[in-house]
C-alpha cells in the first residue's frame, strides 16, 4: 500500500524558498498569486501490517521536525 | 591530567579534522576519533565535539539523519550525565534535531550560502565554553552555512534570553536568525551549539585567533574541576 506524508512549514515560520518561488512566478508574468509556501511529500510503500500509530511515529519522530513543520498522512487506496 | 575528548565523524562531516586539530593544539592531547556507526564512546570523556559538514548530504533536513545515528544515543546519554558537548555548524543542527538544544536551524533568510567572517557578541561569558571571553566582547569568527537561520517560538526565545542561554549573538545581519542568535546553551550549561566555526580561528596562521578562548575555557574549566 502506498502512503503519502505531506510536510509543510507551520504558520508563522518564514519560508524563504516559498518567497523566492513567488518572486519567480511573478517573473513569468503571472499575477494574482498571493503567497507561496514550499513543502515536501514523502511517499512510502508499506505492508498492510504497518499501523496508523507506526505511521504517526515515523512522521513525528523522523519525517518532520515538529518545531517548524506540520504533517498530514494519507493512505492511498490502490 | 590529560584532557580526554572525542570528535564524532558522520558520513559527510568535513570539519572533523579542524576540530580535532584545535582540540589537540589547545589541550595538548589528541582527541579520540569516533565514527557515527560506533555504538559506544570511549570511557571517561571530558568533552565531545560534533563537527561541521554536510552529514548525510543534508538529506531530509540538515542534521536529521545524523541525529538518529547509532553513536548519538551514547552522546545524548553523556550530555545528560553532564559531559560537555560542543556542536559547531552541522553539529549545532544535529544537536537541535537530537533534542539536546531547543529550536531549529532553517534555510538562511537570504537563501544563499553564507561563507565569511562575521562579528559576534559574547552574550554569556560565564559558561564552561565562554568563560575565557568577557561579557559583551566582540569577536570575529567565520561562518559557512546554508541553514543557519535559528528559529524557536517566542516563548522559547524569551526563556533562553531570561536564563542567559544565548551564548553568542551576531553583531551584523547574517542569516535572519531569531534575535540574531548565533549560539545557545542547554539548561544545564554543558551543551553548546553554534553556527560560527571557532575551530577555524585558533592560531594566527588561520587569519584569526578569536576562537581559541572557547577551547581554552573548556580545557581550563575541566582540568581545574
């Protein structure tokens, strides 16, 4: 089974990368984009035996730094 | 009495030799060199250093993988027993990722890698690592990092300042760090993390000597204790 963990910066945490992307979008001549926040998505292929609690543990102890990041876990239906 | 220290090398560390050289020149005794995959530290250590570099290629987050490597369990246990631990640059990132220091080090606000000498102010000149400086002394130490932008929530920052745990502050704009924090101590005062590289300025041939007092403070404090 495929599991996706979406990692994003917490609100209020400055995102210089997002700001640079925003600037580059404006460089494309496209207007109307209010804000850009960059994050990452980590995709895991897991056995059905892997529990939600274990996914939470992976996400909170390793995949994110909870001082600055939030995460959302999504089990992808095959 | 000899000074027993250890320098930990992770895959991708690149300041470990400079760190070992600084410790040997200041203390007179060569440090143990410890590999990240080792399960245990040498017995009776007086000092542990986590060097700069790009451990694990900065994969996931700077310092994230190294903080979970086998030797770090032993480093965390030693730190909790009171053994002095210094983390410089990537070593600082590892210490925050390992939970030994609060906060996190994020991408520099200016996005670019910053590699130059910077002016620092010594904020706490009474710690094990900084007793050889005077309070408010201005020193020049080089930085070389991409992720040095110190972040912590306002409550944590207030606590760090209130408890005298800000060891060094930038005296100029460098990377967007909250309250210009360049180095922080843990609550017990035996763990210091800092982005600037004191091991790169310990003798005149390196172009400066302002980092030497940090190592001298630790060696003197421990040998006297």
